[in-house]
C-alpha cells in the first residue's frame, strides 16, 4: 500500500493505493492519526486506487471518524470503487462519512 499526503487549502488529502487489509491497516492508521494529531479538521481520503478493504481497514476508518468527532472535524471519502463501496454499504459505514464521487468534487465542496 502507498499513502500520499497533500494539503489543498484547509483540506488534508490522503491518497491511498493498494489493498487495505490486516497487513497494511497499521500504516494507514498511523498516517491518519498523525494527520488528525497535527490539528487537521477536514480530511479527504481518496480511495480511487483501492480495490479491497477488510474489517481491519474499516476499523481504521472508524477510529479516525471517532477522533475527528471529538475534534469537531470530519473525514470524507472519495472515489470509491464498486467493491469498496459495496463493503461500506453492507456494513453501514456509508452513513458515517460524507461520500464524494471524486477527490476533486470533495475539494470543491469543502474549500
């Protein structure tokens, strides 16, 4: 898995490439919590290059969402592939995050 961080205005963008599973989720968790601890209050996680997410990955998203709620911030998800979208829908995670069709549409709305 590859992670790329960037900043666009007030929004932190985390681009994820590869599978999010038990082996890669600790790296995602450390990076996401690092972004939150830096004080970011608006985060877009771009999943355009993710074709699989396991329960370990869902756990990381949940931890991030809870941390952001405490900080009065938000995490949005963008560019969901069908398999990832199906997993999020079947587990009820679609209700926990704002979902955007693309990273660009998320940035346009959040800017």
